[in-house]
């Protein structure tokens, strides 16, 4: 299982979480990574934790003030990027352009979407993975793998129908190891996490709990 | 073949074009329709021409100032709507929401996209049809069916791979009957037109030329 | 006082409200107008009610699929337009472009904004009027003229500081004649209304109540 | 004069330009600063150059994936931020929210705009400075201070009319010291630069040329 910890703009110490991610990653068969704010990518990557961007723009080098260039986050140490997170919804044409921009910079890609139909659409754009996150469950502490197991299975089927090479992750409300196991049982190859780890008093303990049953 | 004439915000007389659409539709096996501005839908529909909206919003009845409600354009006489035209690009989640809003109001749906990958994505959302329009050819007079035949065939295959019930149209630069025939030979079930008819001195003659070889 | 009834995409009969607006306008010193959806402008204007658009786009004639052209709504009978309503927030550059587009088509302009600072900004773009609507009060039934009188007075001062020719309206939660009188006492030259009239069982009675104390 | 070098997403070495900015700043009466991509702010700030963000979002700490938080760029060493650059146009309400977010993090603010009317609007939001950049001159090498001197003077007057405490900068096409002097003569207190320095073979020489006549 792939466990990606999204730090959003939470008031956490990105280095502390990154070190927890790095340490837990080394002690488990799961693959654990962290997605800090763009401004923090370089220092987070220096910890040795697998580092992702939360977003990159569908652009190339050039006149793009205030944009996030795939090559720049890759140079800073990111190895992948989230795309179209529910807090950063993109136009269809821009998701396509961002997948291409990320691939150009050798960034792994996870395109997020709300529901199985949109997951099928995301899979058609050829990313490495898609992630289904029902918006109504984000930040609730109610795990998608329990509250809405059908949405995970339907998302797996929707992606498989379009392109069987695209992995499916799921997110929203996941905070325990049982949630992660349940996600895997539904066909997901990974999970997106955020507040459960980023806001934990002890991120290492929170992550160890998450990967313990894997 | 389905021939949809998009009037955009061209300085044409929508009634004159609508009457041409109505008359030519009655004299050919092709299905010919017109998409005026939202403000003109009611009067265009009164001509008896098949009338489409150029866009509707992913909303329901409620507090939505300045938005276009599917039910309202349907009540005014529209029977279908374009979605995600290259001049009105939408977020993926909003294309999904708009397809659902249009279906709720019994509007037929055509989701536009730039290229075969995005066509596959659009097809995954379950519209009645998708339309591939390479942005670089729009308004050029160089027909996509001649300038870039691969993009049409690839779009047909991309849609078929995702959902074989979704029809594929194509657009950009189409202005003659030969262009329409070529589009059909590539697997398209219809074409989107705009300036070739909307800006013609004689819209009826322009439409007759278009459907003559069908 | 200017009383503008915004029908949003409410499930009301726009003709019934328009006739109420027309009739009450004739029986009072207040100026009463109605802003239906773009699709309904022509039929609403035919009632003889003063008709406004809810939004127009910062465009000219041309290739603009799914957009609302100022000239088209003017030709359909609109005499003014709301701009930048809180349910249709625009980029600063597009508010500027929309004010210019509306003036080109001889539409009167009311630029909406959230607070006094933004009202000053809106006034700097040279519209005929600005309208302050605290988002947190919209649709509440709690009138801005009572819940937050300072915001109305501060908006009047902010607009006057920038351009004393720009009128100031206010909106949000206004549903009684006393609310309108209170708005006028705070320096507003008009009010924006929506659900209080559009959703009333008897729009004429609701409007008569509103203008009775004027 | 304030000289702000915007690195956009140019394929330049941000450290090399930052060191040039730092060195030239120390050898002149002008104030010289650099705005790298968000990902590069920390390492650029470590050079000792005055460092700005190209953009921050109108948000606070919280669930904002892929956004740029004012506090985070400040913690990384930025002392100011551009807002509403023509390549990153914002809604009026978001410019207001961004100015407030930047002030909360003690970032100096420069709000960009296209023309004098929008400059007046930007000044009404209370930033430290505004910057007028006619979009048609950006990247042309034709300096605004020569091609369109009226737009600079009119912008100075528009800002002064609204709030005399707001400084006015100008940009677009500025590449020589004479351009900077001309801008100052028109009332501007600074200039925005980009390709003239960021793409120069020798950024230090380019900057020295710029500040030499000051």
C-alpha cells in the first residue's frame, strides 16, 4: 500500500512530519510519502522522506508569474504530484496539461476526483494513479472505506474499465490502520491522508498505527 | 449526420439562421440544429428549428445569480446543450455536474474536448455525445477532417474504448459538404459548425451546400 | 429609492414577478426593476417592467461560446446589469471590462462587492452604482441595514471618497419597508432584493409592503 | 527607486540572479529585490537578497491543498509579495483577501493592474503599493515609460486620488537605466522587471546598467 500524507496548509512542522514519514517508511513494507507546501519541498526532501508536490500547473518554462512549474518542484526533490485535489479543482484541459507537464519532469502523478464517473475520466488522461475522495467525507474522521465502500469499489472498476494500468487510491476520513486495510480490501492500492497525521501530537506514532496492520 | 450550428456571440441574425436551419433540416436526411445565445433561445425555438444551448451551469434551482439553469433553457425550448466548449472550459467536476444537470432537464448533451485523451475522459462522464475540436483549428477554415484526420479517428477509438454508447462529433474549420463527408468517413456521427454558416451572407445556401453530399 | 429584484435561478414565475414590479413601479415614487435569468429577459421586458441582466461578460461580438453579450441582453430589452454579484465573483480586470462592455451597449451598471474596501475599488472603475452586500447576510432575512449599519455607511463613504458620482445601493436580508427606509437613512440610494419578493406567495403584496413607507 | 526582479518560471538560476540582486543592492541607493518561484524562496532568501513572493493565496492555515500561504513564504524569508500580476489575475474579493493575508504575515504588498482605472481600484484595497503594467507591453522590450507615459502618470493620479499613502510602480518592457529614470520622472517610485535581468547572460551587469543613472 501507498500512504501519502498531505500537509495542506496546516500549521504543522513539515520537517517533523517528514522525518516521521522517512522513519516509518523504513520500518514497514508500505510505501510512505509526504506532500508539503511548495515552499517547503526542498527542505522536506532533504530529510530523505519521499516528497510530493500538492499541485503543479499545466505550464512550461516561461512567463508564468505565481505558478508552480513541474521541473522546479522536481529539482527541489519532489518525485510526484497530486493533481486536481478537491481543494484545487482544475479544468479538464488543465488536468490533461498537468499530467503531461508532470511526466515531462519525471514526476509520478495522482489525479484526484470526487466519484467513480470522474475517476474514469481521470484515468483516461493516463496518469500513474487516480484517487477517489468523496468531498463530503474529507476532514470528517469518517473513513471512506467504511462510510462509502461502494464508491471505492466503483472507482476501482471505473478506472480498470478505462485503463487497467492506472492504480486507484482512496482518501477522506482515513485515520487508522483498519481504515487502510479496508481500503486495500476494496481494491485500492493506497490512501491519501491529511489531518490524521499532520495534526497528530506524535506523527510517528500516528503513522506507525496506520501501517501496523499492513 | 448531426450538424450543429453554434452562433457564439457572432453579430448574426439568430432568427435568419434558425429559419435556414429549420428549412434545410426538413429537406435533408441530416439532422440540423442551431445553438444561439441563451438570451435568444426562446425566440429561436419558436421558429421550429431544433434549438440547443451553448452552455448550462452545474447548478439546480436556487441562489445562483448570473448562471444558466438547465431547466430554464429547456423551458424556453432548448433540447440539448454543448458543455465544455473550448471557449467555455470547465473543471472536470463541473462537467460531471453539468451533464447531470442537463439530464435532469432532459437536455441532450455534447461534451467538447481538445484531443483524444480528453475525449476519453469526457465519454467516461456519460454524456450522449462528445465532440473533438483541436483548438488550433477553430475558426481557421482548415477542416479538422482534412488537417488532422488522425485526431478524429483517435477520438472515436478513445470514446469507444470507454463507452461505446457515446457518439463522437468533430469540429473546427468545417465549412463544406466534403468536410462533413470526410468527418463521417473517419467515424464521426456529426459536426460542429460556427462561422461558416453563422457569418455566411446566405445561411440557407451555406447549409444546403453542407448537407448536399450527405 | 431604487429597488432591484434579483430572480437568481429561483423556481418562480418571472412573468408574474415582472408584472408585480411593473404595477408597483407605477404606483409609487420608488423605481422598481427586475433582473431575471438571461434566457427570460425578452419575455420579462415585454411585460413593460424595467428589466435588468444579472450578469454580462467582458466580451465583444465574436467567438465566445456560452457567454452573455451586453448588446444581446440590451437588444432583448434589458436596460442595466448587475456585475460581480457575490454568486458570480469576477476578476478585477473583468469587472473593468464588463463595465466597459455594458456602457458600450448603453446598459446601466451596478457593481456588487462584499465590504467598504471593495466598494471603493468598484467605484474606481466608474460604474453608475455600487452595491454592498455582506455575504454572511445574503438570504438570511436579517437586513444589512439593521444587522450591520456601519457597513452601509462605510460603503457610502468609501464610494464617495473615490467618485462622488457613483450611487451606493445595499443588499442582503432586506424584506420589509422598514429595512428599505433604514437603508436610505444610512445613505443608500437603493436596495437589492431577491428571495423576499421572488419567493413570496404574492409578489405584488410583498413589493407594495416594501415601497409603502417610501 | 524600488527595482523588483520577477523571475516568473524562467529557466534561469535563481541563486545567480539573487546574488546579483544582493550585490547591486549594496552598491546603489536604489532598493533592489528579487521574486523567485515559491519553491525557491528559502534558498534565494539565504543569499541575503531581499526576497519577494510572486503570489500568495487569500487563505489562512487550514485545508488548502496546493495553495501558497502568506505565513509560509514569510517563514521562508520573503518580505513581500506581488498580487494580481497579469499572469495571475484574481477576483476582486480575492485581491482584498490576499492583501489582508499578506499583512497578517507582515509581507509588503504590491497589487498589479492593467490600467489607471484598475490602479485606482487596487489602491482602494489598502496595499503598500500598486504597479501598472499594460499587458500589451509585457515582454516586448518596449518600455511603458516611453511607449505609454500617460498610463504611468494617470496611474499615479488615480492612486493618489484614492489613497495618497499608496506608492505606484510601473512595469512592462523596462530594460535600461533610462527606462527607470523615465519611470521616476513620471511619478513612479519603482519598477517591475523580469526578462531583462532574469534572462541576461550577466544579471549583475544588467542590474548595474539599470541602477547606474539613479
